[in-house]
C-alpha cells in the first residue's frame, strides 16, 4: 500500500513532520522534488509505502496542507519514482557487478 502527497514549496517543511512521527517514520518514506521526477513546478512529492495505520497517520498529519493524490496522478508519480529507483539499482549492478 502507498500514498502520494504533493507539498507546495510554502509547506515543504511538513515533510519533516512526517519523518519525526514515530509511526510514519517506520514506513518507507521517499521525498523527491517535482523536477527530479520530470514534472513541472517546484512542488515536493512524498511517497509513503507501508501499513494501513502508518498511511492513515500520514494522511492525518498532512490533512490541512496536502491531501493524498488519487488515481492516475498518484500512479504516475509512483511509477516515475519506482523507475528512478530501478535505474539506480541497475547502475549499482554495473559498478559492483553481479
């Protein structure tokens, strides 16, 4: 399970709130700038993968600032992030070998 959030630049520090929360910080939390994902704008995207309770807590912490993205937009950001991770992993394999 995962949730994707888009934080506008004015609220970028809210990512720290997630990382300092005991439950959310035990989930897989990835923060990327929109441009690093090939998207326009200065927003920051946060992808959280983990338990239902952890995701619910993240939604609660960001409810006033950034509701979770839904549908195709969330899937697009998630795919872009996973693609970057896969490219990085395959690059490490080239460096260190099988």
